[in-house]
C-alpha cells in the first residue's frame, strides 16, 4: 500500500492512500460471496446465486461496504502508526474504487498545532471590584415589594394610567396573515413596553367596554409585528389597582424570615456581595484568558472553532427554552447567529489550546477525589445520587468534559496566583 502524508496547513493534514488492487478485489469477492449465500433473485435457488450475478445486481452496495471496510482499517492503522491524533473523524475525499484496480482516496483531518506557549506568569489585568451600594439594596427591596403587591378590583371609575386592566385581545394584521387571540391579558396602562396608542386607547375604558384600534409598530418591535399595522379589538373585563406594600418592618415580617426591615436589608446586602464576588471571579478569569490569548498567534483547527460556535448557539436556544420560549418562533436566524459567534469562538478555541499546553508543561493533573467532589456537587444540585449521576455522565460521554473543565479551572487558578490583578 502506498501512503503519502501531506501537510496542507499547520493544523490541516491529509493522508493519500493507494490500496493494492489485489487487496481491493479480495474484499469485493469476499463480500459478494457472503451476499450470494443469502440473496434471493429470480431464477436462482436461495444460496445458489453466482457471485458474478450478485456483483452486477448489488454493485453499489458491495463497493460501498468494501470501501468503508478498507478505509476504516487502513486509516486507523496509518494514524496509529504515525502517532497522529485527529481532533475529529477524518473526512474521506476523492474516493475511487473499481474491480481490478487500486482503490485511491484522501483522508483529511485536523490536529492540534505545535504551540510554543507564551510566558504565562506575570499577566496584568484590571477588573471592576465588588461594589454594593444602598441603592442596589433598595432595588432588591423594591423587587420584593413588587412581587408582594396585591391587585384590588376597581368598580367605581374608568381605567386610568397606572391601573392594570384585564383584557380579551383579538388582533389581525392589516396586510393579512395570521392573527390571534389572548384572553385575560393583564396590561398596565402607561407601561413603557406598550405602544403609546394602546395606552391611550385603554385609558378611560370601563368594565364591559369594547374598542377597536389600529396600531402601527416600528421596526424595533417584536418580529411578528415589526413594521406592521395591526388591528386590535379590546374587551375590558376588569380593572385592578396595584397596591405595593410599604418598605417597613411589617413588610419584612410578612416575608416570614425577618423581624425587621434592617434584618431584611442586611440579608439582601450579603446576597448581593456574594453575587458580586462571583462576578469578579468570572471577570478575572475572562481577563486572564484574554491577556494570555493576546500574547499568542497560531492557526486554530476549524473543528475546535465549530465546536464553540455550536455550543454558544445551543446555549442561547436552551436559555430561551428555559424561559418558556420556542427557539424556532422567536425570529432568530440561527445560521446567521451562529456565524456571528465565529470571532469569539476563535479566541475560545485558541484559549483551549494554550491552557492545555500550560497544563501539560506544568504537569497539572486532575485527581480522582476532585472528580468525585464535583460530581457530588452537581448531583446535589439536581437531587440525584453521585453514583447514578456518574453512571449517566459516563454513558453520555460527559465525564471527560468534566475532567477537562476541572483541569482548566486548576490552570486558571495557577494563572491567577501568578498574575497582577488590579481591582478598580
């Protein structure tokens, strides 16, 4: 067998194969004989069909199986023999197979680049420090007050700005197309998220009133209505006055955990401070990676870039799904969004290579106890036993990714311990 090793780029390689005609023919004949034993063709008894007839009748199937078997065998052996470790399955190109002739093809793949990692000690980064103000605490108190608000029915007057009205909505675009209906929608009159014409129409309406209005939406509106004129029929079924509790000791006591407003504010402050410390840690790590990547330039394998692009796109889709939104109905061009992630994905892939190189250089290892501890932590979050979660992760192939993440965290700890970090 003849094999040529081709370095197309620093990360993209190819193996050009020429498999001897005798080997190819032997595999074709073997598969034809196997198929002849079970083939049922008109004019022949089961198992008595001549191999030559089988070859003609099932040519494409026999050639396809022959090529697949030989490709898998010779590519694996050649990669192993040369000590090459592709980042993904090699792609077969230019495959040619005929009886009595050598089979030729190219196996194209990517490998990690040879990287001379830059000096990683002494990185200098600047990160906004943890800050929690009284105003931040006030906002959290106000959020809790909003959540505890009650809605009292209004029966003696029309709706006014600030009221919440219960409305049955029916809408239909002027240009035609799919309309819709929403029963018992709760709308705050005057809310900045409403169209001004909607706020104006609702103000002054009483329970039982019906009104039809035309609303022309701007280009920044929701994709379903952006730039369109929509006819709405409004039927007011109720008017409610929102009563927000005062920020006092009684409000704190009603939450069931606190004896005073001061105690509530102190708890909220601690929560905000913990969140800020976590944010500082995330920002610090991101800044260290940015500083490290800025010191190195090398070609990044496309397979790593594609992995990050896919991961970022899937993360957004999952986030929308967790909010109860159908990712296919939010007006996002997912192919376009995925492509917008390319530049950041190149940086992330470059960081993967650099952190891996530093881990190898500094002999950073992940201990079994560290894996067990992380599995136990995740298991507790999901209410599972560590044993069942680990078995599931092994089955899904996620244990290797967990190990890689722990190793990356340890490398980042190493970078942080040897860096100069300014908190502004």
